[in-house]
């Protein structure tokens, strides 16, 4: 099942300006905003200077989308951002961070 994406500057700005909640774990920050649509939409911001390899950036994207699908987070817009540089990419650390984020998302 494909999750709809936030498209364009207008959608992203709307979430940033009017966010309902946000939380972080490690270098990751998730910003959530209630929307009028019955499904969740995602936006992912990963700068190349923070995560060098495309393989690792894609891994982060897949894990975030997987969390959104599992959480059944309906009628929310969610943005994932990487705020700090990940020097040595360790999948176990990333998984721990995403488990932490998932538990925070489920509390909503």
C-alpha cells in the first residue's frame, strides 16, 4: 500500500507553521499536523550532507513509511527530518531511534 506524499512547498509550510505536535529521537525529528483528508500523508527531508549514502537515505525513508503504515495514523500529515549529521550509519541505532519514534506516535 502506497502512502500519499506531501507535495510542494505549500503543503510543507502548512505543516511547519501549524503543527499539532513534534518529537525527536536521536538525529530524527517528526512533526505532525491534523489534516482534512482521511489518510495520512508523509514528507521526508534528508539532506545529503547529513546522510551521505543514498542507500542509507532510502533505508530511513522506508523505515519511516513503514512506521506510518503500522501506526494507522489517519488524517495526519507527518514530516520526518534529519537534524544532525550521522557520522557512522549504524542500522541498529537507527532502528532503536525509529522504535522510540513509533512508540511516541502510537501515544497520539
